[in-house]
C-alpha cells in the first residue's frame, strides 16, 4: 500500500490522513470479520436453540413436540448422580488425555526437530494415529489388549499390571487404558504444533546460549520452553475441548463400561438424545458443560506467558 | 572432529526410527491385518504367513466408496484452504492490532468451540433443510469450517504472538501498510504453523461423522466416514475389511502431509533478530 | 410421440424408502423387488436410500426432531413401540384390510405370534413384518466326543448347557472353550440371556407395571448364566467382548458351542472350516418353565410425515407378502416374516427348518406383555449391566438384580 505523496495542499493531506485513520480503525474489524462470521453463524443459532431447548419439557416418548418446562431440566440435572459421576470422570479423562499428549508429544517434537530426511518423514508419519478413524483404532486396540492373544496384554501381564482378562474388564484399569489410547491418538497434533513453534526459534539463540556455557537442560529450560510454552497451553486447551466431548473411543472400546466406569459426558449426551429420546435434557447438559468448559479455559489461559 | 557430529546424527536418526516404530505399532498392526485373511487376524499369531488383497478389492468394488473418497477430499481441502485464509487475518488482528472488544471477540470465538456436535445438530439440520441445501457438499463445507475456525484463529494468534514485532516495525517504516507487513513479513515466518493449522482443519473435516450423517443421505454425496459405516454388517463382520477401510482413510492425509512436509521446515528466521 | 409426452407429464409419486442393509446380496435383492413393484405400479417410483444398521437410530431421531423422515423404512422390531409412542408412525390396519379384500386371506393371521407382541399395540397394527430371526445352539460334535459327551444329545436345559460347557473346556486342555458366551454390555449378551430369564419364568414387567425381575426365578437364571463365565467355560474377556468377536472365534474353531442365527451356517460353509461336517444345530436350551427363543427381525413401517401414504402403503404390502417376499427372502437369505411363506421351501429344509420350528417359541423381551416404548432404550445396556457386574464379581446376584430393577423403574417412571 503505497503512501500517496500528493499535492502540498494541507486540506487534501488532512483528508487523506483522516481517510487513512478511518481505514486503520476499520482494518481490524475487516480482518476478523470473515472468521467471526463463520464462527458465529454456525454457533450462535445453535447456542440459542440449545438454551431455548434446555428450558423445554420434551420427552419424545410422551410428547411429540416440546412444551415450556422452565428450569425442569436443570433441576433434574442437579439431582442426577450418574451425570455428575460421568462429569467427574470426564475431567479425569480430559486432563489425563492432555497430559499424555504433552508427555508424549513434546519430547517427540524435540527429537524430530532436526534437518535429516528421517526426521522430516517421521514428522509426517507420526500423524497416523490421529488420522486413522476411531472405529478402526478401537478394534485394533481391542485386539492388542485381548485377554487371550493380545500382544500388549501379554506385556502388561508380565509387568503385573493386568490379570488373566483384558484390562478392559476392570473399571479403573479400563479408564486408564483408554485415557492412554486417547492421549496417544491426539499426540501427533501436539507434535506438529510444537514442531511449528520450535522451527521459529532462531538457531543463533541456541548457539549464543551454548557459547555462554549453558548445558542441554538449561538451554531447554531457558530457550526452548519459553518459546513453546504458549503453544503447549493453547494446543492443550484445544485438544482438551476435543477430548471432553469424546464419544467414539470409549463407546467402541468398552461401551461406557464395565458398568459405568468409562461413561463420560459425551456418551451420556449421546444416549440422552438418541436412545432415551430426551433432547431437552441433553441440551441442558450441554449448556452446563459449555459454561464449565469456558470457565476452565479462562483459568488455564491465565497461565500464558505474556511477552 | 567431523565424525562425532555425524555419529550423533546417525544415532538420533536411529532413535527417531525406534520411537516412531514403537509409537506406530498399533497402526502397523492395522495395516498388516488389512492384508491378512480374516481367520488369521484373530488367531494366526503376530507374524503373518498368508497375505491377501481381497479386503482392498472388496472395498474398491464397494459401490460409492471411490465417490466418497472424492467427496471427502473435496470437502477436506476446501475446508483447510478457506479456514486458513480466514483465520490468518483474524489471528493477525487479534495479535497485533488493538481495538475495542478484542479480548471479548477472542474469547467468544474460542467459546463457539465448546458446544458439542450433538447439541449443534438439530438446529443446524433444520436451517440447512430450510435453505434447501440438504445433501450438498456445500452445506457440509460450511459446517466443517466452523469446526476448525476457532481453533485455527487461536493457534495462529499464538504463533504470531511469538514473532517479534520489530520485524514488522521495520517493514512499516519502509512504507508497507499493515496488510503488506502481514503478508510479506509475518506469513513466511509462520508457514509451518499455517501448515499445521491447515492440516488440523483438514483432518477434522476428513474424519467428521456425526454432522455428515445428519446432513447427507444420498449416496453420491456421502463422505468416507459414512461409507466406512457400510462395512459394519452386524451379521457378517470382517475384521480385515474394516482394517483395510481404515488404512484407506488414513492414507490420503499422510500422503498430503508428506507432500507438504518441506513447508513444515521453512520459516527459520534467517539472519536472526537480535542485534 | 404425444403418448410419450403425456406419460412424461403424468405425475409420478416418489416414495422414499430407507433400507438398512449394506450387503451386496441384500441391496441387489431389494433393487429387484423394487423393479417388480414398479412394473406393476408404473406411476410409483421407490427411491431406496441405504442407511446402515448402525446409524438408523441416530438418523431417525435426528429426522424426527429436524425433519427429513422417509415415507417408508425398515425398523428394528423392538423400537417400533418407541416410535409409536412418539406419535410418528401411521397404523396400517386399513391397508391390511384392503389387501385382504383384494387378495383374500388374512395377513394379520400370517404374522408370527411373537411378532404380534412387537407390532400390534393399543389395538392397532403398526408394522408389516419382513424378516424374522432367532438364535439356536450350534455345537461341535467332535469336541463333544472328545469330552466324552454324546454328540447326538446336545444340552436341552441351561443347567445341562453349563455342565457340558465345563466338561468340554476341561477336556480340551486349553485349545477351546466350551461356549462362546458373552457377558459384556453388547446387545449380544441380552439376546442370549433373554432365553435364560424367560425360560426360568422371569418377567420384565410385573403385575403392578413396574420392574418384575426381582424374583427368585430371575436370580436363578442369572446365576446359571454367569456360572459359565465363572467356571471359565468361555473367554476370560467375555465381560468386555462384543458379539462379532465371539462369532468370529467360533468360526475360527475356538469355541465348542454358540447361540447364533441361521446365517452362521452359511458363513461356516463358505469358510470351508475343517470342522464343518461336525457342526450340529439344536434348539436353544429350555429353562424349568419352558423354552423361549430370541425374536429378532424387522418390519416395514409407514411414517406419519409421509405425504404419499397410499403409494407407500402399496409398496409395503407388496413387498411384505406373496411372491415378492418369497424371492426377496430367498435372495437376501433371511427367514420371511410371513408364516405361510416360511413354511415353504427353501425354509423347510436344513438348516432353516429348525429355526423356523423354533420361531413358535420365539418371544419378545417383555413377554408376556405388550411391547413398551422404552424397550429400545433398555435393550442398550440395562440388563447387560447386571450380567456384567455379577460376572466380574463386582456385585452379588441380589445386589445386581436390585440395581437392575431400580434402573428399569427409573426409566419407566419418566
């Protein structure tokens, strides 16, 4: 955008300046407009609908159309012990998943952050768990954990972690197992996100630190970590939100069992809508979850590093 | 002296391969299973002895599978391109420009991500039916855009935050406008991030099932996850076929990413900043 | 030329039909049936959309809330009551009556007795059956012999079943399990277990309209069923395996017995399994109060939202009766939902004959009551949770039964 050096007329110059000032003021709104439009268009109306629906009384088996219910769903929600249990499990699931993703993803990103052909190809292949459909992975892992012939089950048995049956038979171990699998599946995205951040650290900063006598760990702590901290946090939140509403993985691997040990909120809501035919109740659940997730995200965002 | 760094490189390469192998073991099992006959998969032990391409043949012969593949590619690539195109300016604005409501807008954008698909489903379907766009890829593209947009904006904003402002100051002084600065200075530096975000949008769209199921029922507009569901017959289930289906679904993304992997490497600041 | 133009201008009625099977043979068979129908009814076009089984509930409920229901669809037999309660189906009594007038006979009388409990609700017929299915006991005669059991004397009661399974497991020394029994939350578990609890005389809904399971009969059935897991007669992962895996395992020779549908016989044949000649099929074991077999199957239903009810009903009645049903059932390999047709060839020879015979004992889950709308929901995992809890030792039979009844009552009370 070339700055027009026009005539020396002051009036024209100040006109240009105020036009430019106006344009400058409008610029941010223009830049964010498309994204905001898209995000809102598909979200605002459904959000409104969800709130409206949550205030209706609609049990498809009793009434084909909803009638006004006020806070009836929220009161029911409040008393629903199995829902709060699922809710508690979902937080464990979400935090566990994100931790596994960080724990696996960051070191792998550090390892793959090199120039060789091997690391470049590895960075592409690492995507595989993330892009393979849940349904296929679910069956694959079930086989690996099979009590009879599963190879991983064999290893777990040797380590004493598993008994005669698959880990999926035990409530606590089943939850841990699928948290691991869920984290493993999301880890590739953490890897490429962190890699992207690592690639923006100029090499000479490392060299300067080395010259200053800093060892590998101090280089990591003082150079690398600050640079990737915000990425870790943001991607952690993103993956956390995705994990929070997980449905496919626990459903395919354990159907929410044994008993309700792996029933997380995603499963509860799916059942509420499609099997129990209580869409209003499910809407109330999603409104409550939305608020809680929002609050949690804001709290986590406070941990961001400001430069 | 030269040998030590080379040894270190080779050693790290080997380590990379080992870690890759361990991490991808379950995937390897899926791919190997897809070329074994069904009876071998469950009871034949780990080392395959018999091979068959029967499962892949069955899938390719499956009516509509190739159409579904094409549809998923169209939707995925369009979503990835549009998402990044819209998200970059928005992320730039949120990162660099100060304006009224900046933080509020950022938070609300993130908030739109926090509604589950199940809650969004019904009103979305109603609206799309009203405008007459049921069973179209257009409706699906638009819906998927909103899946990845908030996350794309947030992530790119984070990366842009990490680019030192001095670089743009220099460009602005030189006579570039804001947009010029964005395009010529910031964009090349965050290229890996753009690739990452584009990949994210693509993968999210590629594997999306619930919304696709609700919006599309005609065979010629089905996407891959829908087509894959057809492989699950309750009465004659074939593990091999499911594994083959999964491999076919995973493969295009990997191929696309392999093609773009050089982009992931770019973006190194040449010449440094300080000083 | 003018005639052709006139024909084009004549309005064609389009009937949208959701079909749930994705198998090639089935799809071809349906296409054939549609072609036959359209020949006889040239002004009606049937548009078949393939909606896989796994997705049907999701698609239907979404369409219920957001619009987009078809004119006709297949429907799982035990969710018919659910959609009737939601007011979204149209009764088909009138169409039965006009069909009777036109073709003579009584279509309602040709419905399997168990199906009446699923499709005749509140004094009206709501569906026209297409297919029925039941599970029988497949057993390996060679493994029976190996365990010292008489291969021509398969177990006739649940207790005998448990005893035989135990013997076979021990005799096989780790090469095979006695029975492919499921104790997981999968549908397969309750499809097998229902024969036990009905055979012992347990009732899902009691006299007072509440849960009727809290009885010694139910507990006895639960005990004998779970005993097979506790005795290690089945796979140690049974509490978390799904039906497909067990079925696959039987085909691979890992189990001596399995309760399965008629289709398994065809699968075993095409597998060319070495033990195929040793396969025997017997009726599902009986309990002290008699034999009760699983009743599967699906009908065609007419949706209230349809704007072409007459045309849709014509299609329904055409394909669920007469030659159309016969050729459809033959090509797609299922047992027809009309008794008269099922009694004829090829279903009067092996292996179908036994299944057809057993259909007289096939009952719905809530026998002897009428189907309840909540059954679809309850079939998902309510009863299975009790079985799984006892199998894993997490609850005693009494505690599990009490919890089961509490869960059922809670659902019924909504």
